[in-house]
C-alpha cells in the first residue's frame, strides 16, 4: 500500500531463472482499526515470506489454522494487496496488475477452494459454471466452448459428460462438486493452480481420489501446483517440496522426503510427532507435544515466534532476535537459531 | 468412580427419521457390546449415521423421529424402558454423558467456566451446595488440564483447546458410566488435537472411564481405541478389538478405508473407494456396500447376517460365512 502502482516489468532480479512464480519478501498485513478510522495495529498474516516455484512443480504449504496460509494464497491470487514485497509470475511483477494485464494473470492461475458447495453458485448449471470463465476470457465460438468443457470434464473423470452438464451443484456429491471446481480451475489451461485445503471437507475415501486427479493433471499439463493444507500426512503423496508455515513465517522448507525424515525446526518436529498413523499401539503412548496455542498475529512474540512453546529454546537469543534463514543441509532451509553453527553461511 | 453397572449392550437399535422425501434409515439395526473401562471407536464416513447413533444412545432426538426402538442396556438395566422424564433424571449425564461435535462452541457465553461445569451436579441433585459443586468442577478442570485461574473466566476468554477441555470436564463431572465423544478434536489444530488426545488417555487411565469415540479420522481413532467398529450406511459392518482391526481389517469396506489413509511414516500406494455411499432414504436390499465392493458375488444381493469369526470378531459380510464359528 505504501507503493504506487507499478507497470509489470521484466525480471532480472530472479534467482531461479526457471521460476514460474517467485515471491520475494512478501508481507500481507491487515489493518486493525478502532471506531473505523484510528489504526490500532496490524495483523501480520504474511510476514516476510520468500519462495519460488518452478513450472510444473508441486509444492505444499503446511500450517495450522490461523498461521496465514490462506492469506498467502489470496495474496498470490491477487485477492489481497501485499503490504510490502513482490510477486513475480513468469518474470512479470504482478502485485499491482490492472486492466488487461490483470485479466491475463487471472487466466493463468486457477483457484480451488476448500468448500466446493460454497464455491459453486447454486443457480448455475454445470455447463454454465464451466462456460463462464471461457466467456469472460473471450472464447467466442460456442462449439469450441463446448469442446473445452467436455475436455475438462473428461480430464476430471466426470463421464459420461452429458449426464452432468444440465445438473445443478446440489445434485452432485461433495466429491463431484469438488471435481467441477477443479474443472473450472483448469478450463483456461492455467500455468499455476492454488489449491487451498481442497479435500478437507471431503470424506476419507474420496480424498485420495481427488488428490490423485489433481496431481495427475498437474503432471500431464505441466501445471505448477500450490497445495495448501494442514494435513502433513497427505503431502508426501502429492507434492515435491514442503514449506512449513507458523505465525506468518515460512519456518522450514525442504524436499518432501528430506523434511519428513529429518525435520529441523522444533515446530516441524512437533507437528510430525502429533500425527498418528493408524496403529493400535498408539493408545498406550502419550505424544510429546508442546502445550500452548499459536500466537496472535496482531501481537506476535519477540524474536522467534515459536519460542514461547519451544522445548529447546536458547535463553537470551531466541526471545530477543529473529532467526535468519539457515541452511543446515543442502536445499533444506529453516528459521531456527539451533542451526547457527552448522549453516554454510 | 463408576456406578455398579458393567458396560453397555446395544441390541437391534433403530432410529429412522421422517422427512419430506421419505424415511431416512439413519441407524438401522445396530448391535454393540462394550465392557466397562474400555474405549470403543466408531469410524465411518459422513452421513453413515454415526452421530445419529450417539444421539439414539443418549435419546437426544429431534421431532421428526419415525422409528426409535431396540434395547440399550447399561449393566443389567434396560434404559429403553424408562420414560423420558426418568431417562432425563436417571440416565442422561448421570450415567451417559456426551461431548458433542464442536462442543467448545456450545458453552454458554455469559456463564463462567467453573459454573457451567458444575451445573450437571446441581441439576441432577448430586449436591445442593454450590460451593461443593464448584469445588468438584475445579478438580475436574484441573484433571483435564485447565489451569485454576481459567476456571473463573468466561468461554470467550479461552482458546478453542481450553474450551474443548472444559466441555470434556463437563461430561466427566458427574462420573458417568459412559461418555460419548462425537468428533472431539475435529475442529482443533493438530498440536491441540494431540494434547486433547493425551488428556483423554490420562482420564481413561485414571478414572477407568468407558468411552465411545465417534470419528471419521481413522488415524486419530487409533489413539484411544481398545475396540473398533466400522459403520456404513446405518449399520455396523465390523466390530473387533483395535489390535486386530488396525492390523488386519476384515470387511472389504474397512480394508479399503484403511488403504485410503495416508501414512506419514511409511510409503504405501493409496487407494480410494469408487462411487459413493447409498442414500439412506432407500438403501439397497442386499449388502449395502455391494455396489462399490470388488469382492462381490451372487450372494451379496441378499443382506448378510453378522458372522462371528476368529477371535470373536464380528463382520457383516458373506465372505466370512465359511469361517463363521456360530453356524
């Protein structure tokens, strides 16, 4: 908000030349007001976030509710205005796109929301729902529109297509509704899909099916996928890299197997400890998890934001100074003072 | 702390609802046994009737009930023979309590936590003395991990995890024989969830409580289970000890369900169940899972009885007819 509108510019500042999406020092803060006009503070939903995503790559952003992961998604989608920092898409800066550029960007990204029923207007038939994005983005030929609708629905395994086209959202099951939402997200052949908790409202037995469909599409169409979830147990199957988010920060990032087998940040360790695999032996053991609650984003703790709950907090350091990004092993980065010596920096 | 009874027996329990589109057979002939001091988890997908089952056990019924019959025995007393007033006085919250879904949002916003937790004691006449009831409430709150100074606060001053603990304390305060936990952790954060599970494990050990845990989350259910039941389309299709169930589920539905659970520690090929559960308005005549089952054969068009197989496990599937030990 401090910055004036900037026309999209070519990159040059990008560290990863192949990056489809590069997010640099992104802050999304929401203003807190009293009586509607006196600013009393900020909710720091996204606070200094950096990451990039290669074309065709699937990443997961994992965090608990209220950690800012949905705000991050919405900022990437252009629904929130970043307070500070930049987002580059295909080398173009998108933070302040308007007009034609904005339309173009919207055709390049698909959004899959958590609640499929809420995402589908109840009075529109499946055909109209899927036709709408095509109309907005200027596909004028009705035959071509029909063809693309059929194609998207076939990709989502909603066949025979004709059985579904004239139905309304309430006539479909939750799994089918979510497929329509995904079909709508891919119908413009985007380069990037942001899926915000796409399966948390669905039953266990259909979750896997939807995730596999999404992952298959991402591979076949070479789409970048940002999978936002609180469920660490699914990420191994559906993404290549994981980012762990806590209180507005990305506290750890690594390849999936690397992160799950060898977590570095105490918060990630606690998350992994908290997740049960189905096993009758679980009933006889207590899980060693830190107490407390995630901090308020309006008034986050000083220093490392996890320090009040951290079992291995270093007195005199963690509560005073914000940890920088250390890289204890290759391609495995974490914001934690524990790794200040082993880091290559 | 338990009363004189031992365990719960549910026989042929039916709960059907009347709707404009017909009769919804939410609970359709459920049989269960649960020994005192053990925990039974009931897993099932949404709409399989698991919450209706818990409401049927506690007789918390809406107005549109079509059929409500069967027998629910606590020890040797058949509580289904009680009239509503007697049931309210003698059973509900005194012998069977419940932590409903999203219980943390069910607390009264204008009453202090300790007074809400003490309320069941006063209502059910275990004590007339408010101070004594509050004392007991505070003891129970301490047990579930709510700090003493939180007891005097109002619900909105507490986090979700703390409110959920208060709801659990409220269910436990009258030392019931049986506590129904309906998705007690589903609205909470991961770490809070694990903390609540730790609390329930501790309570179970210290008070020897009998729990029925109703959930859709198989991984979490294993945290507390001694016995496990699987519910599908209004019926219990499998019942066995947790040990056997998590290692080797018998019913094809349970097997598929287990294969669809992503695991963190080991890699496996995830499967899903094609199709969707049948409508409870007009469920199929034969086995209700037959349409989605890979192992179906001619027999499946008839409804399978419950077979008792190795180790006393019960399974409602024709595949186990030859192994059945009870003929």
